[in-house]
C-alpha cells in the first residue's frame, strides 16, 4: 500500500513558505534602495538649508549689528567647492573694498567661522566653481562683491549638489531684496 499522508517528523518547507520568504526579501530590498536615495536627498536639503540660514543670518546681522571697528557688513568667502568662511568685513583701510592683504597682511575679516561640507556634496555659483568668490552684504542687506560692486550684477544662484550624481539639486537664489531656497530644474532655480 502506498502511503499518502505526511509523516510528522518529515523535514522541509512548502512552496507557499518559499514564496512568502521571497516576497518579504523583495519588499525589504526595494525599501532599502528607495531609502538610500531618500537619505542622500535629505543630506542635500539639510546642507542647502544650513547655507540658507547662514546667508539670511549674515544679511540680518549686517543690517542690525556690527562689532568690528570698521565694519561694512558681513560676508561669506567660498574657499572651494566644499567649504566657506563666514566673516564680518572689517574695512581697516576704509577704502570700501575687500582686500586679501588688508592692513596687516591678513584678510579684512573679523569674527570668522569656517563651514566644511560633507565630502560628497559640493557648491557651484552660477554653474561655476565658487573658489575665492566673495559675497558681502552691506548695511542695507544688498549683496556686494569684494570691490563693492553688486554681486553677480544684483542676482545669482548657489547650487548645492551631490558630486557626480543626478539626484535632485537644491539651489539658493540671491538678489538685491532676498535670499530664497529652491529646486534646480537644470536651467533655473525654482524658488519654493
């Protein structure tokens, strides 16, 4: 006689159990893949918001408070694509121009703070390397260059991006009357 019932001690898994395990594994792997992109986007957004806060803060500080004896405002100097320095513009020689060698052979900067970005995130100004670019807000909150001309003819765009990536890029739009955050569409900063 052929036995058709399963023995109680027989080991093994059924097809339904195998399919269930594969379905759970597929769901977890898809969540992990989506999560990595989400985290990267959040990092870009966080750095963009930090830079926005720094720019709005120095613009406000310029209009409200100044500590240095010959203060003409506050500014930001981009060291390279990965770092920048926030400073108070101490015009020690009273020529209204930011001098790299200043009065004592030092930059005309007081009360400096250096910010370093995460290694995989970089900045661009109008799609160019921002190294040695100076942005100073005057006492009226107007963005100026080191030679006291309007910064980028009165408006410009800072782009925050993940180096070598196609993830969504954030941008900061800076003009005479405001500093706003937005999303880069490949051509323009779409302000939020």
